């Protein structure tokens, strides 16, 4: 008898199924290997939080201009997005904190919310920051596309009978891949 279920397999990890099959997962995220500068990461935090909080972003850039090293332009002010880099202990947050304070933001609460949101989707933040790094300047649409793009994970299943199956999966939840798996009922030993 066969039944289909979802196995929770660690991302970039190894798992043994109850029927003796071995399952390995490997990230195939195109942004995984991008070396992200501190400016792109700082602006990525602003953009990531603004998008996640529904404010949206016109543009984010790591290209310096008069008086700034990088810039993120949200459609509207959001205190959590403004103090996000400071919440993660990044440098260059003086202007961000002054602006948030001027707007009456509870800095401590906004930082806590920002840290929580980043901890729930660190790969999303990495993808947004990587796009800013690669492009120099990115539109909000480009950043949202990267954020919402499903993460491709290569799944290899080695069955006890020696057969192997490889496929890409996109259902990644935190550090876990949800792998649809056809489990085979093992014959009982005589």
C-alpha cells in the first residue's frame, strides 16, 4: 500500500524516511552566492521591511549620492522599515533613527518588530539585498519579485531498491523543505 504525505526535511540536509529511503536537499537559490556589501544589506533591510509591511518601495539603491551611501524610497513612511538596520546593529543609522524619532516612532518597539520579521524570513532579506547588490539600483517591483520568488531546492531521493529521483521543490518554510513523498509499505519480515 502506498500513501502520499509531506516530509519535513532540513534545508541543505539529510533525512531518512520510514520506508528506508534517503532524502537530501540542496539550495539552488541564484542569490545564495552573491557577496552583499554593507550598503546593499542596509538598504535591503529597509526595502524588505517596507515590502513585508505593505508600504512598498519605489526604488532602493547602493549607489552613493550627495550626503548618503545608499537610499531606499518607500511609498510612505514606516517606522519599522526606517529603524530596521539599527535593529540589526548595522552602521550608518543616525539619519534613520533621527527621522523615526521625529515622526514619533517608539524606537524600541519598532526595532523588536523588525528583528522578528527578519528572523521569520532571513532568505527573503538576503534575496532583496542581493538584487540591490547586483543591480546597483532596483525598482520596488524587482525587489518584490525576488522576495516572492519561490526558493528552488534540489531534492534527491534514493530508494532502498537503488532507484534515484531528483526534482526541484519550492515549498520552503524557514529552514525546512516540505517534500511530497510517496511512501512505500515495506513487506513484513517472515
